[in-house]
């Protein structure tokens, strides 16, 4: 298959994320990542593909701070050129460093969204820490849910519909929309 896609080139790409010799094992001791190294540049979209069980999930989880790694280095490169080591940090510690990551898991209803909650409440999962009082802001997540439904054309009876009642594609749109908006 020949794919001739005209894409604009990103001007002056800057390294943003560097992995050096990252190695991970699963619970049974099977190697899932074997000395993986690459650099992701600012302004580019890096796709990771492969058949199920070949380490894509573990790679993304390691970057997000969800997967323990045996060895290697995962560095985030800031605007000033300084590096922050992400390896060994949990997702909250990574966020506290100012690193903005969005993780869209393959198990959307098990890890990404809460199946019994509605669309608005699932949007709140990403923003509840931004509240300034002891009360939860429910208006902003509802507005965001309406925006995602409109912009990504999510087929749903309404934002009060539990996510488990949506088709797989619409669940994916909802999750990706939430992550893009954050």
C-alpha cells in the first residue's frame, strides 16, 4: 500500500522525551521491553504499533509512571534544555514536575473511564483536583462533556447517559476528547 500523505514539516523540532535502554518484565518474569531507546520530538506524533502482548502497553505505562522498570532512563526535556528523570516516579509526581501527559489505555472502561458514571462525571475525573473549595465543580465538566459530544460527534442520548451504554467507538471518542481538552 502506498500512502502519499502531504504533511507540513514541524519547524525546529526539539527533543522532549528520551528513553535510553528501558527494560521491563511482567509479573511472570517475561521480558516486555528489552533495552528500548528512542527520542520523541516536540510537535511530532509518535505512533507505537504491534500485535497484542508485544510491549506497547508496558512502554506507555512505563512513560506514564504506571509500570515498574528494571533499568534504563526516561527523561523529559524542558524548554530550557534541563532534564527531569521520570523513571521511578508515580503519575502524580510526574504531574508535579510540570510534565503534561495524557494516557489513553487500551482498556478504556477498566482503566480510562468509570462505566457506571455519566459523561459529565467522567470528565470530572481529570479536573477534580483543580477545585478551589471543598465542593466539587460540576458545571465545567458538564460543559466539557457537551463540547466533546458536539465536536467529536459522540452518539449518545445525552451527557447523563452512563458510559457503559455507549458503543466502543463512542467510549473512545469520549476518553480521547477528555485527554485532548486537558
